[in-house]
């Protein structure tokens, strides 16, 4: 059971939760314990799930001399709060300890946590004593996860073939049938797959490698973009490719909160890239859509 401790304005806090990866639409259970260093009175004890979405965009300006400049701006919006009152008016004597059980609802559609630079969704659980003057409080970081079931239900937009085990890709005379298991992929979880690669002519390749990438976009005016690689591997070293070749592989996705998602200010688009490294030429990329969850529990 995850546990956090902190001291704030004369109050020692301990928060215990059943889990720190919260399932949307479910209750998270736990316990809040406070110990007063000195006597304290409070109007109430509140526990709140607080989320912030941040995104980056560019703003241009012109100075008095007519010089143009562009800067990156980070904007933030607070997500709707989910407060729970654990206690009404209370009084604690010096050295007294009291505990309260907690059952906190998690928003059904999150949004799920996102860990990127141009788009970020961060959630904290705050426990606070509301009193005159400074409020003693503790904040703990939690992650709201993106379930497989939510992606399969069509609630979140995914690529056309992102949930199909097998999908085709082509560039010029190169074609590939790319199969992955499972789909959606899941952050921190293993996966396996194979590629059936075909070429219309013989090619000398430095290597064949594969990557799972997530393209992250802030969907606002002049929004920034970035690409994050969650897995990469060399599948075949230098070779001469001719005709047809099957390549099997397996891997583990990095445990980063970059699920397939659309938020109020951004979106993510995961894809699988098969890259044929070619000397003195542009490397062909055979690409298919995938979907990424951050839990396999739902």
C-alpha cells in the first residue's frame, strides 16, 4: 500500500492509499492520519483530487524597432475538482492523533495522466485542514490511467487500424504485414510481434530496426509538437534483403504515461515504425497505427 508522510504548519500527515495508479470511474480507498504538534481547531478536513493540464504554444511579437521574435509559452488549466469532506469541525489536543478512512471517486473520463513536454496532465491528491490562517496540507502525486476497455469502446479516437492485430504498410516497392500482440500496447508491459517484409528488388541494408513512437500535439493555435520514443530495437544487423523475409521480435514498452488520448488542448498519436537503414539514402519507414493504454486492469 503506497504511503506518504509530511509535516505542514504544525501537523504531521500520513496518507495511505490502496494504489497510486487510479482507475477512472472507480473509488480509490485509503486512510488519512493527522497528528497535531500543538492544539489545533479546524472547520473541516477535505481530500481533493486536483488535476492540471499544461500545453505549449508559440507567440510572436514585434518590438518598437520592428524586430520580430517568437517565444514558447506554457499555459495551464485546472481540471474539475473532486472534493470529499472527511470531517466537519474538529479539535485536536497537542500530540493527539486521529485517522479517517477514505473512499475517493476518480473521474470516469479522467483525463488520464500524460507525461510529455508540449502536453502534460498531472494529478495530485490533496488532504487539507480548513482553518483560520494557513491551512495544514499534504499533496501526493498520483496517476490516472487509461484503460484498455476505454480505447476498445471507441470513447477515445484511435487510428483506423490501431486496434487490429495485423496491419499493412508500404513504401514504394516495399511492403510489410506488421502484427503486434497485444493491442492496445500497455506502458511498462511486454509485447511481441512479427513482420513479413517484402521487396521488389535486392537492397543492401545497414540494419532493420523498429520503434514505437508517440507524436504529441498541442491542438491550439501555434501549438507545439514533439515525438517520444517508447521502445526501440535493432531487429536485424547489416544484410542484403531480397524477396520476402519474416522477422520476429519482442519488447517491453517504457513505463511512461503517454496513452492514446485527446484532451481539451492536445492529443497523442502512437505508431509502430519499421526502419530500413540504408547507406547514403533516406531510410524507408514502414508505419502502422497502434494504441497505447496505461493499465491492463480494465
